[in-house]
C-alpha cells in the first residue's frame, strides 16, 4: 500500500526485539524502500552505557549482523529523553515499578 500510494516513501517497521534475519527476510516480496528499525532503548537497559568503547563494540556487532537482512536496517535511539528523568517512557507520567526515582 505504501508503494502504491506514496512510492517516494519508506515503509519502516520495528523488529519487535527479534533481531534475526531469518525472522524477517521472507516477510515481503519486494524490499525496495523497506527499512527495519533496530534500536536498543538504552534508557531501559540494565547495562551501564557510560562505557563508550562497549557502546561502540555493541553497535559494530549489530551492524555486522545487519548484512544478513534483505532490507535496510536503521539504527538509532529514537528518543532524546534517554535519562532516568524520562518518566513518561515507561508509561504516561509513570516511571514504572522497577525504575528507581531520581529527582530531575
């Protein structure tokens, strides 16, 4: 439908936390202007993201895996609110039950 009514537009879909090429590579007949949205939601991760070297290694690993996909893979942290003051990311004005509260 996107290609029919807006051929200049991309169809972008999230990987649903299933970042395996075999899950998605047979979804469409045509992968022209189709992109898989892959991101970490770093604000919800238990991993410490203050280590720049580790962050770079993680992205390099994921980028190598992207070569197995038939469609483009787009990486990014789509929210600019990636700190613990981003209370609405766990639900509207709710930091969630497992998130420690910090004064913003």
